[in-house]
């Protein structure tokens, strides 16, 4: 494996994604319930990039990557970015390179994720691609989120178990299961896909050189949600008044926090209220917020008039790193929320759903001043780009 330049990829449409099953049937019978093997989910699919191109991405500062090795019974983990020379020193077997967020760097990867739009964008995490020579893998483990495992080039053997014993090996660099008992084994060929709900134990082992495309979904813990929501409330609520205690009593111990003071503050805190609208605003902002390593580069400045002419001629698209969501009255993009004017709603919803709006679609909607203002602002922030023609 060697480093090469960033890939271009290609775009394709796959109509057999769920093996002929309707999307609703999949959601009803399999989503977060049980595994599903789909042979020929993407006929003819051999991947979007080569192993060398994947290694090239793993050398970039703005890409999250890991290298997992299993040598002489010992697991090791290295985090990127990697030097180009690292890949020349790898053994012939028993290691795996994993690169996160391929959809942030490759248009074809973003297009691939759009095939899974029967799951809300708010639940989508990213597309991870792994390369492994013979015997490579990350060991027996389980995920706390849903994942589709799509086989690209080569073959991978998946060992699956619905075991309830999820104890982990202590002091391991990865979250590896201490005891793993395989219940089912499937050998995936190019274009085959395996869906796994959370907490299903699995172990993927490369059979010869292979690449696997993992479509993962977010599953924040209750603690994470609560912590982030309280932070959101801190920034978005306002409470009047100050602490008072007109009935203060003389205390034997001046350092003691009295029961009266606790009660007074408890009464004060009862005034903190939130509603479903606050939760919707929080979800839109939090779930669309980019990960900490993501940076948006501002483009060359364009006047609003010049921008408007280019949009009318070429359409507009989300930056590969951008995520847009909406509710009934607000539009969220990369953690920011905006009121959604009624005259802009149709185009903004289309932009969020499809990640781009064509010039023809804009023309049909009669582009207006408010819409141009919002799009121009987001373009200047680096959130939007002009589609390639």
C-alpha cells in the first residue's frame, strides 16, 4: 500500500439496496431488531476508491484515521494522520486501516449515503472505509449504534452473535469482547451488505485483501443528550430576579448550608421550564453541529448580485462537510439555526433532503430576496458550494 492523491470516485444508483424489500418493511421488521444479510444489495459495486487512495486520505490532517494490528496475539492501535512511510513498514497480514468521514472528502461517498435516506439525516453519522489484507480485522466487538456493512473489493467473513455477555477485555486498546461465541457466519462478496442493530456482537475477518464500507448511525447516550441539552438551555433561557432570604434566621454554624437555603434555591429552580419547541431547537442545533476536527474554508468573496447569477445558472449544493436539518419553522445548518421564511421553505427543505438544488428547481420556485440572502451568507461561510457541471 502506498499513498496517492485524493480520489474522484463515481456516482451510481442502486435500486436493489434492500434486496427487493420495501423500506417500510425493513424499518418494521429489522431496524434495531435483528440482523439482515442482503446478497447483491449493490450489484457491480467494487468500491469508490482504491487502497492507495484510502492511505492517501489517512495522511491528511483533516481526516480521522486509525491503524489496528493483531501481531503475535497482541492488539495495537495507532491514530492518524500517518506519515507516508508508515504504510511501507506494515506486515503482509493481520492489520486494518480505518478512515472515518469519507463522505466529507469524496462526492461519490456522499452520494452513496443518500441511498440510505430512508433513515433520517439526523441519525446518520458517516461513511467509514476500511482496508485489510488477509486476516485483518478489529477483533470481536459490538457497537452501540446501527450499521450497514457494505462489501467493496475482496471478501470478508463475518461472525455474528446475539450473546448477552458483553464484558470487555481489560486494558485493551480497543473495546474487544472478552468472550465471543460465533452463532452465524457469512462470507460477503462485493456488493453484499450486512445490517446489524446495536449490541449485536460481530467479528469481521478479511479473506485476502478487502475493503468494507460502513454506514454508521448516531446513537447519543441519555447522559450525552442531557448534558448537551442543559448547555443549550444555559444559552437560551433567561431568568429574572436574584436570590433573596428576607426570613433569614440566626445560625449556630455560619459555615453551614441551611435547609432553608436549599429550599429557597429549589423553589427558584422550579421556574426553569422547557417545552417541546426548545427540544426541537436543541436537536436541530446539536445534531447538525460538525465534529470538532471539521473546518470550513471560506471561498473567494462574491457580491450578492454575482452570487445570485451563478446560483441561477448552476444551482447550489451543501459542502460535503455540511449537514442541514429542519423542523416546521426553523432551518439548521452546521449547528446554527435560522427562522425559515415561508417563501423559502420549499427550496430549503429540498436542499436539506437532497443536499443540492438544481438551477431548474430554483427557477420553478421563483428565487426571492430572502432566499438569496440566506444562501449567500452560508456560501460565504463555506457551508455551500456550486455543483460541478
